[in-house]
C-alpha cells in the first residue's frame, strides 16, 4: 500500500479507538494503576483501546509488526525485519489529562518502514478532531490542509513543552523551561506530545520540545508537523540539546535548537 492508503488505515483504526476511549472514560478512570512512577497512570481504557487497535490492524494488515505503549512489540519474529511495516500505537496519549477530564488527549497511530514514518493519524476523543498525514501527501485537520507558522523571531514565539513522570528529571526540565521563559513570548504545557506536535503543524504553537518521550508518543504527530512544513528533529541522545524531540517553524528552528543547547538541554 502507498502512504496515502496507509493514512486511510491509520485514520480508520484511530477513529474507532477514539470512540472506545471516549465511551469507556466514566468507568475507566475508576480502574487506574501506575507504571513508571506514582504519577504515571494507566487506565482500563488504555489497555482496551490498544487491544482494539491491535485487533483491527491484525485484520487489515496481518503481515505488519506492531509496537504499542501498553503491549510492547508483536510481529512475525522478535524484531522488525528490514522493509517490514511497523505500527506505533499510543492508545491514549495524555492519560493524566484523560483521568482529570482535561480534553487534550488523543489516540495516536503511525506506521513506519525502516524507521521512516509513512503515515499517521491523531484523533481526539473529546472533540472528534482528526489530524493526519502521509509521507509526501501533506497534513490535514478534519480534511483541511495544515501549515506551520511563519514565525521568524524566537523572542516572539509561543513554545510548547512537556515534563517527565520521573521527579528528578522533571525538576531539571522545569529549570530549563524557566531559563527559556525569558527568551520567548511564552510557554505552554498541555500534556500530550502527539497533540503538541499537531499544534505546531497548525501554527497554534510556533515550536515545541520535550525530553524523555517514546516513539509512540511522537511518531504520528511528528509526521503531521513535518508535512505541514515544520522542521522536526526526532530524539537523538547525541544532540547538543539532549534527547529531546524538537519541532518548530522553519524561521525559528535553528535558533530554538541552539538556545536549548545553550541553556543546558544536554543535561536534562
């Protein structure tokens, strides 16, 4: 299948899963366990939503591998084979928001081949909004094309970020954000990496960075942002600003990356 066809599959399964996540929320938030720390929740809906995604992809794309936040890797073998498609699933990105009723959470689905994202969809259960993209096919929100902002001054840029569940790392991230705050227009922290990247694609944010993310957090949103014209740097531990994903309007991308390095991003 070509990237645009894969985009259709991503939208289809993510939209189905978003309906399940929305429907289950009243009961799911009473069945919460924790994962990496006491502040890292997993609800019954996280598990049920990922199970639905896996089942639907097994029907539609049985030869493909799957890597999900809750269920890990599954495929024909112990690793993704060269050339094999792999689906990256975040059944509820922004689970803390989901638990609290803050509507900034989403189902995120992306498909990659040899590490390159071919298509992705990010669907919001609370609003029903559908963000999607395909490699070379552009990005859209509810079918309307997206374009990153034309910002060209970092001191007038609105920047998004996020924080780790690990207390010590969160403190260091807060110190970096505090140092950055005096060098930009303002900072936003909404709590869902996939949607923050989509916000860059829509021009709602001029830039975004976050350390300590996983591929399922950012794969779909990063493709949406890239196809909307933003400059996206996936996490790279060797980067001068540390292992953050960084996405920004072209006019401020280099300046934002440089400032994150200057302010000690490598030590986060």
